[in-house]
C-alpha cells in the first residue's frame, strides 16, 4: 500500500526542528522529516509516540522531497549562513515549479533578500521566517514572522495558523511582506528582547547592590509586578529564576551563576541596521554593550579595588518608582524598535503593519507582554512622524512614568550602580522631546572645518592642528 504524501517537510531535527515537526503532527498534518545525520531520524520517530503515525521519515534528501505533496512546502531548521546556501543549491534541482523553501532559522535578512532574489523567476519560492518562543514555543505554539511571496503564504498559511500561538483566538503569525521582511522583524524583536532583559537586570542590580535585598525578595517583588502593567513573560521568568534554589549549595540559583551573559548576534544586528538606517536604538545598543562588558570578568575584578567610585548620597527609589521606571524604559525601547521597523519598511518598500506585528508578539514569543495590547491598538491610528511615543495614549503613559525613570537613573548614577539601558532610554526621551537641541554646534564645527580648511601638518614626525586666523 502506498503511503500518503506529507503536507509539509521539516529538514533538521535539532531542538527547534523536532519541536515544530511534532507541533505540525499534533495539529493533524502529515510531516515528512529528515536530517543530515540520518541516525537521528529513528530515535525521533520512536520518541514521537502516537504522533509517529503522522510522521513520514526519509533517509535521504531525494526520498524526503518525493514524500511531499505538490506544490511542496519545505521548512529548513538548519544553521544560517553557508549551510543554508549549500542546501538551496542541493535541493533546487529536486523541486518543481510552485515549491517553497522556508528558512526558519535566525538568518541575516540581507541573506534572505539575496536568496529571495536568487529564486525569483525560477518558479520556486523562498521564504524567510522568524520563529520566536524557544523549544517550548515551537512545540506548543510559537510566534512566527513570515516574509516571501503571496503564493508561498497561501500554501503555508493554514498550517502556520494551526501551529501558532493563539491570543484570544487569533493566531500569532502573519505574512509581513516580501523577501527579508519576516527575518528583519524577528531581528528587531530580538533587539527589543536584549533591552528588556537588560533593564530588568538593572532593576535587580539596584535592589541587590543599592538596597541590599536578597534574590528571593527581589523575585517576590517581580512576581507582584506580574499583576500590573509590567506583566510579561520576561518578568515572569525573572521572578521564577530569582526565587529558585541551587540544589547543590542551597543558595539562590542566581547567586551561583557567573555574571557573564552570552549572545548569538541578533541584538548586534539590530544595532548595526539602526545605524545604517540613521536611527537611534541606544537602549538596545546599551544592552548589547552590557553583555560585551560582562564578558570581561577578569578586567572587572582587577578594576574593582583600583577605580574610585566617587559615590554621592541618594535615596533609594520606592518599589512603585522602580515599577514605573521599568515601564517607561520598556515603552521607550519598544518605540525605538518600531521606529527602526518604520525606517526599514520605507527603505525596502515592505509596507509593514505595526499593529499586526504587535498582535503576533502578544503570545508565543519571548517579549510577549501586556504592553503589546496597548501598542496594537495605538498603531491602528496614524502617529506623528511614525513615532510611537508621540501617540496621545503612549505620551500619557510616559508622562506618568518618566519622572520615576528620572529618579531611578539619578539614584543609580549617585550610587554607582550601572544602569546603561535605563539611562540610554531616558537620554533618548530627553533628546526627542526638545524642539531645539545642540546639534547646531556640531554642524557649526563641521562647517568651520570645511570653510576654513582645517588641516594637519607634519612637524618632526608629529601631527599638529593648524587653526586659521579668525580675525
């Protein structure tokens, strides 16, 4: 008896690929699976249990492609970069017109645009899809950001909506635009995630080092914040982590974890693209920088007794102040991310729907929070200069919360508690609210150098500035 063809293929049975394949199977789709290391396939099918009835294992790539219904939809969950390019070259001769390749990894959107163009006109289609939510999200409902052609989306949409996270009955997946739109939105999502994590860590730091609170007490405060405007996945997991106990030492788990934070690069990509597009994402940049500084543990340990703190007297912020400060800073970091999305949408002609992006981030993804409901509603109306902070409802929230952010930042500066992302968010807010800034002096300096021929001359091997006569 001939085995029924599969609805979708998943190539790559690592953590995310395995979870997505099981998610498809659980939602009633037949899933063809394969892996570069073929010895992974049989154990995966065995561990799938009853879901294995919906799984079609294939030992080779040609067998895998042949197992799929046409037009084919193939989701590749493999490392980005050269491996994806090599896979496209290998699989293309096996495909027919109308077939779609989906890259579900954390790809650089420039690579996605290049691959999209490479397949344009060939009859085959390339999709870049951002997937957020980690292993648990992939298995039970991720947030997915899809780029590519309308043809590919029509093919994939029923399956994508079935496996996506649901928020009040609405699937957290959308076709956001052509070529690299999906991967770019995922990149900015990750940049906002970096800032959010850093800001929460900074509030933890001021309570730990400034107020002398133990981890458990801080975790309990964060847990209380889950019932208010800060409600979010990252506050939830931070509260849980701070209240967890290390089984070996009996100490708070967070106290035995070394203070070095890793990064995979997507936050850095956000900052790079912001600079290319002439935008400020300084709250995100500060978070990326803070992770870089954290890696210099030996240097920081050497510096601690050597560098004078120059501390000042300051009153510690009240719990409510810290809550409001974090709320203001999170609004501002999201606003920077959305402004970057607007700039990219204009640059690449994507016509991004910011309300829909907010909606698909409300469940399944790492930055899901109560704030995104407010943003989704706000984006349904036009905003001055594409700035979220200029929308009346958001400006009102900031009016209430920014004084607390200002007090918190001032306290951190006085006590020597590093608050790089909170400080950056406030600096951006203050820059944006001033109709007249100080860039006139910068421009005057530039004009002065140009008009008066500022130059350097070599004297005895040394370069010296030559200033013109201003009389």
